């Protein structure tokens, strides 16, 4: 446990816990909305914010947050109003964001390919005290939204028309989900990396769904799985000198496969039990004799 004595590992572990909590907390709504790849698109856009941070000598985390939020709002508006050419607009936004980030980082006097790789795939040694502070503030916002408004966000994610009929502000809630996803991407980019953050938002949720069908239980299990794999991946990265983002994602996929193998026989048993119960309900009741049947005429 000597790694706990190292300052950079302490910062990395704190960031890992915050990422493990926030990514699945937002991802469960994206999965419900069938927008599992939204985090990947936001990660592309956030690269421009990282490049601006280096170019303007500002915090890359805060600049990436501002640009990612703007990009997420644009994505949601395109989804809502872009009927025929929405896919093309999103493609231009994603690839333009990535290209802009690469260009701006190389134009900045303090930027380099090493800086770029640390944001794309995560890095333990580059998590500074300022980054931990920013990540903590942003993570608090994400938890406040995803937990405090879980009923409203779940209703919008399940059925927008029904949510609109019940009087919920659907457009505002859709934008709030997009903004929260953008904030989560910037929270996770230091540990997991911009290119792999979408996997951490989706895979723990998919793994939790193998054992649970209720929203509340799936939410809790996904957060537990996300926190576990981020901590395990961070420690493994320290001892094996491998990229933390790739390690965390592969561990998450491994958990998903293990839970899928575990859940399959359980699901079959439940199906057989339900089928047997249905047959028992459909079976005719045994004939009973009435007292009048014993009376001789």
C-alpha cells in the first residue's frame, strides 16, 4: 500500500472515485434514451476546449467544460430540430471538435503530443491539485442533478410525450441531461481519457442491468461497479505501468461479461419457474363432490 503515500496517487485515486460515481450516474439516463455514444461525441468536442486551455494558458479542465457544455447543447438542439441533415451536422461537430483541439494544442507554446495523449487516454501523474478541485466541484453538480432530479429525468428518458403531458419541462430537462453529460466527460478525462469516457458511462450500466431490472437498483449497482473498476484500474495502472483509461475500460468490460455469464442461468431458471407457475394457474381444478351427489333418489 505504499502508493497511498504518494501525492500524485492520492490525487489520482480521489479523481477515480469521483469519475466512478459520476459516469454511470449520467450514463444510465443516456442508456435509457438510447444515446449511448453521446459521451463519445462530447469527448471529441471537448478536445477543442483542452486546446484552448493550453493556447490561452488557462485551466484545460474548465475550458473543456465550457466548450463541452456548448457542444452538448448544440447536439441536443440538433437532435430535437435537425430532421433530415442532423446526422451530418453532428458529424461535422464531432470531427471539427477533435481537429480543432489537435491544432490548438500544437499551436500553443506549452502544448505537446504528450499533453494530448494524457487527455485522450488518461494519465495518473498529470492530475494536479487544481484538477482535483475542479473535478470535485463538477462531480458535486453531476450528483446533485442525477440524484435530486432522478424522477423527472427518468420520466423524460422513458417517454418524452408522457412527460410533456404530465407538465414536466421536457426541453429544459433534455438540455440538462446534455449539460450534465458534458460535465461528466470533463470530470473523467483526466483519469479515463476523452476517447474512452463514453465506455465508462455505458458499460457499468449495462453490467448492472444483467442483475436488475428496476431503475433504482440498476443505478446503485452501476455506481458501485463504476467506482470499483476505476479504483482497480488506477491501482493496476500504477503497478503495471499501463494506461489507466484502457485498463479501467477493459476491467469494466470484464465485469460485464462475468455478470452476463452469471445472469444467463439465473434468467433461465426464472423463466422456467414462471412458465411452471403459468401452467399451474391454467390447470383445471380437481372435481369435488357436492353433498347432494350422495343422496339416493
